[in-house]
């Protein structure tokens, strides 16, 4: 498996400079701002959610509408630059460089239209998952969302999208019905099963050489769900993890869960009852009425958790269960997909999570996949299923530069210890730094994606994370 462990930083100063007269023309042509190095807003404009990535593009454009996107693409094309679309910047570490690149921040493309009659929604490229979930819940509907409501809804879905409804409703990419996008020649396209079907295939879980400005997605009538966490002292970790493994064997697809080791720092932002503690947790979301959920959860509750936060909630509240930070943070994570969740792989997971080398990490989790994520259950996009039963993600916070190397080494050590149980590929949305395209796609898929990219964007004007090589 080939990876790059570089992070874009201030040393990346090779960017071309857009001549002043052309910049003035671009600013005059756009409704939204064009922000340059030296402008008062520069540092805020280029800052990604992932604070470990220090982005240095040629300029930052915040398009107010699709016409602004078209004008930006045409200007970049004319002057030999690239355009990198970005909503929040959670995945900023997957872009190898922003040299000679205009960073297109889509935050102003923030419209959400819920269509109850067709159980669907139209979502702009700047909208967060939490915003879509809140809007859908007002109509008794749910979106296939992730575990962090701050993530951009469009990027999440295009990258596959794995969350609390995954085992019942599959990847978020499968819920995409259509896209509005601008291609490398500045043409506005509608992309769906009958319009530019090659791009529609590539965009769902792969890489399409276009800038997506909005998507239409399917919503689901999920109205009853119980979710939250059960927690035990860390010394119970091995027993709890294996009990969870036995519990998920044969569990309905309406249940998505994970086992997790958490090491909470002793900081004021952490609730006092968890501050400075290490625990083992099982987090779960059960799509059922409260009585059915309680019956399904009974074997876990029989283990006498010290903390039990599982309760009935709206699907829109699921984003709070995992406890992802609501503000940008400097975090470093590594992931590995497991072929199965077996006694041996859980032993390896526990060995990795409890090893002294994992002390710098905040969280090491093992997600249960399967269900609607299995092969044969997708809708025909480039990646519509996951060929693995478990996903391990290890992450640590890097509050000061000196902490980066210990966190990086600890996360990589977790992956190393689990390598004997690995599935062939990675899950794209969990690959937080550049990786070889062959680690994300099988050979036929990668060949087709490259053919589509060559046909639509031979000059590589559109610049996205995890390039195809």
C-alpha cells in the first residue's frame, strides 16, 4: 500500500501569480469575493477545518453562484492555473499541493430544498450535513449522514459517505440522484443516469473531473431511532469488545454500532465525569421504537456500563452521538479496513488500542459495516459498496507542533498491528492524506476513472483530493 506522508505547508510557495490586470477583471466579473495573499481576510479564507494543513493557493474565490464558478474556471484555464473546490476543508490533507491553484470555497452555495413529495432534497455545495439533517427531520425524513454534522454534505456523499444509517441504507453516494456541476471548460451540466452517465458513475464514490455545485439526494422515512453510548472503565476493554463482537453477529441491519477506546484529556472542554479518564465505549444507533431498541441492547446493558446515554432521538440528533469537535481542530488520523470482525481481529484491535504506543491517541474505534454496505447492494457508482466488515480509525489531537510526530507514529502503529486482518482497499473518506489511487479502487474501476478524466479534463484544470495519478 503506497502512501504519501507529506502535509502542505508554508514551504509550498511555487504558485503562479495571476497578473494584476487579470485579477482585477476576475474580481469585477464575480459576485463573490476574490481574496489574495496580503489581504486582511487571507488567513481566514485559506484556513481549512483540518488545522494541520496550511493551505497556500494562488487565490481564494468564494463564489456567490454558479456563474462565479464558471468565471473562475475560465480564468484559471486561460492562465494555466488549476481550481480546487473545497467546502469545509475536513479533507484538506488529501490534496497533494495547491501550487498554481485557485482555492474555490463553496460556503456561499448554501441552499437546501427539501422535497417531501419525492422524499428527496437539493443541496448546495456549501451546506453541512447537520443543516441537511435538520431540514429533512422537519418533514419526517432522514439523510444518509456521517458522524460529524460539520462535514460538507456534498463532499461527504461524493466520497462515499459512511454514517449511522450505513448498514440499512448503504453509502451516501448511493443516495445521489443527480448533480449540478461545472466542467473544466466552464460548461454547466446536469449529471444523472441519462445525462452524462459516465460522469454520474464516476462522481458516486470516485473522482469526476467537474466542480459539483449542488446535488439531489434521496431521503428516507426514518422517524424512530435510539442512539448514544455505553461506557465502561478501560480495564473492562477486552471483555466489552468481545461481547460487542458476539452481539453484532446476526444483529439486524437497522443497527449500526462501533466499539471504541477513548482517552480523554484533562481539559475544561471535556465534561468533568470524563475529564482525564480512559474508557471503553460501545456507540450504537438502532432504527426502531424504544421498546424494540431496548430489547436489542439488553445484552450490552447486562454488562453494567458505568455510563449509558442511549435514548430515543430524532435522526437529526445522530450527529451529536460520536462527539466530533464542533470547531476546526488539528487532528491526525489513520484508518484500515478489516476483511472481517473475528475473535482474532478483535484481539488485534484490543492489543493495538491498549498498547503503550497508543497513549497519544484520543480515540481508536472499530466500526461494524456489512448489511447494505456489502457487495451487490450498491447502485452502480464507481464505489457503491465496501468490501470489508470492519473499519478501524485511530485519531489524535495535535495541540502543538511537537505533538505531531508522536500522534502520527501512534496512529500508524495501530494500522501496522492490524495489517494481517486488512481488506484489499481503503475507504476513501477515511484516507486523510494522499494515497495511491490503487489503494482506493480496483484496476477496472481505476482505468475507467482515468479514461473519463482524460476525456473531460485532459489539461487537469480541476484539482481534487486523492488524484488518480
